[in-house]
C-alpha cells in the first residue's frame, strides 16, 4: 500500500493570501495582501480579556459559548442589525467566522449539494464548501460596481441547489449589497427553498449605502444563517471570536459540530469581546467608518494616479485594481512584478475567481497603520518611473 493524502486534501489549495504574505516577509516588504488589521485593539477589550484570565475564566465553555457574550451579541443584533434573537437558543459563539461557516455547512449541507457563490469570492468560503464535499456554482459580479441580475441566479440553480452564500460588505470586492439586490435574493431563496448563509464580518466598514442583514427581510428569518464576529471590528484577527445567529431548529446541530471540531472559542477572549460590545460607545463604530474611509481614499487616489485603476469599494477594506499595465501574463505574475518593483505585496485576482478569471486584477488591503499605508503609497507612486526605466532598458 502507498500512503497518500485524502481525496479531500487533494482538492484544497493553500490560500494565495498566505503565499504572498510569506513572500513579502522574505523580502521585508509591506504586506497589503493579508487583512491582518494593524490598528490598535480597544483598551476595554484587552482589559476585559486580561481580567477574565486573572479571575479564572480559563476553562472550557458550553458549546454555545459564554452567556455574557451571547447576551451581548443578541443585544447588538437587536440594536444594530434590527434582528431579535434569543441568546439562549439562537446565538452560538464560534472560533472565528470561518469556524462558524464550517460548522454550519457540516450541520446543514450534504455531500453532493450545490451552493451558489458570487465571484469574486473569498477563498475560505470556496475551500470550506469543497472540504465538506459540496459543489460551488458561480454567479459572476460585474465590475466596477459588482452588479448582477436576478436571471443570473436562475441560470445556475438546479434541483441539487441547497443554499446561497452572501458576503456583504464583500471580500475582495468591497461590494455592499443593496436592498433591491437582497430582495431579489430573498425571493429567489424562498421560491427555491434554499438556506442563505450570510457573512457579515465587515458590517461596520461601510462607506456607501447601508448594511442590511438578509435575515431581517420578510420570510427570511428561518432560512438565514447569519455569520459575523469581531476579528475586524476590534482588530483581533488572532483571537478567533465569531458567532452564528440562526433559528433555534438549526442551532443545536451547528453548536454540536463546532464543539466536535473546535471545542470552544477561547474563554477569556470571549469575555474581552463581551466587554467591548457592552462598553464601547457608538462613537467608536462611527470612528471606524471615518478612519477607514480616509485610508480607502488615500490608497484609491494613489492607485488612480499611477494607472492601477481601482474599483472603489463601498465597504470592507480591500480594493481590486486593474493591473493591466504591469508585466506578466497572469495576475500572479503581475502581483509579483509589483512586489519586485515596489516591495508592496498584493494578492492575484485569480485567487478570487474560478479557473481563468480575474487575471487583470490584483487585490490591495488597506487595514494598516497610517504610517505603513503612507509608506506603501509612497512606494507605489514610484512605479511609473520604475516601469519607464524597464521599458527604456528593453528598447535599449
């Protein structure tokens, strides 16, 4: 017998984001590839976690998470999202929003089911579906505003379609789904009796339009699995604190699978997040919008100036830009050209599309400190001169 990886393992590829991050670290460049969040963690969140450790909150939690955090999330959902939920039966705390999605897929999908995924997509959404042996089918959003039409959905639905995945605001496009678009999706889901998974991790990063949770639309409460967390909002990507909001009939199975795989999210860090939700004022969240809008405009203006035309995002903290001016036949080659010429790491657009898509695009992340983002923009502004020298050497 020859030992080999599982068939499942063979279908999973390493995230291109991590690949570029490693390459950037190797050359000591500036990493605008990965959404690491270099901004400070709020003091009340840090102190809440530290105090919890000192008070002995260091053991396993119940499968659904700590009561204080579930209650805080439920109140936040009522206040911010306009969605009432029972913290005892409809809120589950997870090891990040990726853990929430994985546990939800295991609980609600069967091998061979199909799930509709918008592209450009987030790679972890695609790979999670692949890992649970579900077939993704794609609806391509059209740049620059990443639009779609209801007939695009009808063109891909089959008797095996079980769910649709919505990410709003979206990674990598920054798309914020409009109320009309969400109503199209709600009508479609109800007519075809589908679950709706909705990843709302960037819900506080909105620059144009407003955030609407699909579960609040008529007829959508029971079939919607709302997924979010505080990795981005509190700049705690390494803490892995996410949550699921769903009808109680699905919650027990989702919690079971999360317990089976992760046991629980870190207990003292759950307390820190609860403290942040309870104590941080509304001005904190308004400040996020103001701060990241400024960062977005700095990066997008720079990209426009140097000929890497951006699709200006309405939300989240990523920019997809047209990299046609860069050398290379593929987006991976173009992103490597940019890294080589400027020391700024990005992600190839092909990482967010099925085979053959996104080859003119590269993705930038602007969740960086002001100092680092300004330095990245300074380096990018030198690109035309560097490209001009390359062209002159080729002619010479």
